[in-house]
């Protein structure tokens, strides 16, 4: 009589087409989970799924005896987590294709960099819809099943910007402060249910996301400080190690995971001396670029385009590690690949995936 093979746990990672979300999804694949990934754009998602499936095949080829049969499954779904109907369809599709969601990790995010007076209500609405209401919608979609089964893991990637309000990031910190409150409150509400909620508080990480960040005001000048800060070793953390620590924390049911010493110190100092940290942030704000005062100050430009306008060899040198990370972690998805004869979106996505897969292998 044959013994039934245990089924794999199913993980859903929101915002997993590139950067940190892609690395979190990869880590779950390496830990023998069937993984569903979602993102807003199909082309970026196609590349990410291709990269993750290569990793799943390698995981299956070297699986221990206790692992599930074959390779972990990887499925991709187009979904805007700011859309309630889309989130409900996403969870229904994942549960139909893979089974009930055992692990949810919310990584989806957007970051707008610039002075507060260049930010419109739309900037705030976009940030809140993605980084606050996105985790709320996803958690509410999977929680009934998790409660019924008496087990489940939910991780929400917030930010040190959700603990200490950094200047020139006001929509971002507004949403992240809300996400911290939601995740910590949810953790308390779930006590004793077998379901846990982990609040992940990273500092700056070298994912290459500065190339996709959105800049307002004096866009080139804003990129000149933000790009290096997100790339330099003393200020930013290695993204792969950070993803491993995040997944460790979520799967073990920890209430909080803080990434980078600077984030830890910032939280402690702000907790002890909140008025002092606010004054310090005010001084920092006065040193950052002011808006030109033009009618188009609120127009957003991606970091990769702001870098071209800046055209600074110094900034290029300071962002070397960040640029390498962007190439490895799909931050330069198909949208960044020039089109031409034989290089339509599908072909570009395929070639981008093949090139990036080798650098993601462990």
C-alpha cells in the first residue's frame, strides 16, 4: 500500500514581479512551497514566473526525501491589489489552481519621492490603495479559510518609514504608518487562533527599486540623493539576505522582523525621543532639494529616466551596487527593453528572463 505524499503549503506573494517581492517568492520556492505571485503588469510577471520556475525545477532536482513530489509549482496572476474585486478573483483563482492559501506575504508597493508641496491627493490615494488597503484586502480574503483551518501565516512588508517619518516621502510614510498599525493590530486580534501576522520593518535595501521609484519636483536632484542612499552598503542592506530573514520570521510566526541596524536604531531612538527625531527630520528636509515652483512640479518621472537627465558620473558610481541589483532582480523588466524587429514584448520578456535566471540561481 502506497503512502500518500504530503501536499505542499501554498504561499501567495503580492508584488512579486521584481525586487524584494521576487526574492521573497524565490525563498518560499526554495523552502518547498507552491507559490502564487501577483503583479500589476503582465510582462514583468511573465519574466518573474519564468525565473521562479527555473528555481523550482532546481529545487525539485535536489529535493530532500521529506519534500513533496516533483518541483514546487509557480503560478502568476495579474492583479492590482488596490482593486477589491481583483483581489477576490485572485484568491479564488489561487485556491482553485493550487489549494488554500497557507502563507500570505504582502510586498506590493510604490514610492514617490519629492517635497510635500509637489504631492497631490492622487499620490496619497495611490500609496494608500497599494500599501495599506492592499494588505487589508488580501488579509481579509484569506483569513476566513485560515481561521477555519486553525493555521496560517501573514506577513506585511512595511518600512522604517512606517515608524519614523522621513522627509520627501510623505505619501509613502502615510501608507506605511497605516500598514504598521494594521499588521500589529491584526497580530493582537489573531492571538490564540493558530494564525499569525508578522510586521516586517526593513530599512533601505539594495533591490534596484530606485530605478522604478517615482520622482516629483526637481526630479534629477531628488534622484541624486535617493539613488545612492538605496545603493550604498552602509546605508542599505543586501536584499537576498533580507528576504531570507523575512521568510524566516513569517514562517516561524514572529510578531516583528526588523531589517538593518539603522532601522533598529531609528525605531529605538524615535520611541525614546519622538520630538527630537521629528526635529532632526526637519533639519534633513531643509537640506534636501526644493521644488522649482513650476506648473509641472507634481509630474512623476521614474528613477531610471531621472538618472539620464542627471547624467552624473559620481551618482552613477555611488549607485553601482543598486544598478547591479536592478539587473538581477527584474527591476529592468520588459518595459525597459527597446523594441524593434523581432523584439516585441513577449520576446523581450523571454530574453530578459533567460538572462536574469542564471543570476537568481543559488
